[in-house]
C-alpha cells in the first residue's frame, strides 16, 4: 500500500484501497418549535417547505444558511 493511500473496510468485510476517504455525517433538525406551531413535517423528518422555503403556514417561511 502506498504511504498516501488508505484501506477501507466495507460492510461486506471486503477491503479496498483508496487515495481519498471522505466521511460525511448528517444532522438531525430540532423541530420542537415547528411541531408546536403545527407546521408540516416532511417524509424524511425535516420541516416541509416548497421551492421558495414556504412552510405549511402561509405566514411562516424557513431560512437556509
């Protein structure tokens, strides 16, 4: 194995060499305020919004960072 490469073990127990290993970790949204406000929650568990970030309440818009 080259000094600049890594070996990755897959869930199948097979191992592969890689020059780059990227680990991505998701976050879980804090939805208590949205739920208390009666806003719709999407199928994946996040706040349901349209393409303009409008929530299910016409007076409440989401913000993206």
